């Protein structure tokens, strides 16, 4: 039972990040903190070697430095930077390239969708949804947390956490 609960923590957190970013254009700090705490609890539960934990922490720190620089250039939001770093903690160096590639492709597609919304007149029935109306406004950014969450979900089955919990 505990394994099943542990297995769905990361996917549920990713879904929460995607939906909160879509609906509010923010990713709560408590979500990133939750992911960090859950990783360490799971690492203890799975008796992950300290060397592996240290490598995952170094991956998260490197991701935070990179995404903080991106935040400084206003390429991404602060919540996106923290979410990417917390996700990198779960993934480790071995999956970081795949995560970045998938997030980039998904983010590009998402950006094209937002641009299309901003350059086409939408029916009022769609604009009645606050988040669609906000996305369609010219000064709205891209809820990149959606792309980060999709990428995290895509690579999660390749993580050591997944292997440790499923035996696969």
C-alpha cells in the first residue's frame, strides 16, 4: 500500500503544478518544497545510497542555477525555475537531457497555442473561462509549468524511484 501511495506522489504533484499554472499562472512554492521533502522521504524508504542522493542533489542545484538565470532574463517564471529544480532532484543527471528536450518541445507547442489564442478572436463562450481569457490577452505569458510537468511525467517511469517501487 505504501509503495502505491509513493508511486503516485510525483505524478499528482506534476498534475497539480500544470493545472495551477494554467489556471493561475503561478506554481506554489509549497509544491516545490513538497516535492523536495517527498524525494528525501522516498530515498530513505528505498534505502537509496548517499552517493546517489548527492548526485541527485547536485543535479537539482545545477538546474536551479540554470533556471534562475533564465528567470533573470524573464524567459521563465520563478515558480517554473523552482519546479524544474525540484523535478531534477527526482530525475537525476541520467534523465536530465530527456527532461529538458521534452520540456522544450512541449513548451514550444504550448507557446504556439498561446500565440494563436492571442492572435485570433475567440468566441465569448470560451472567453467566459477566466484562464482562457487571460491566455488570450496580449500581455499574458506562457504557463510553462505545463510543459515542465508533462516532461516530468514522461520521464518518471525511467527514474530510480519508479524502479525501486515497481521492481521494473
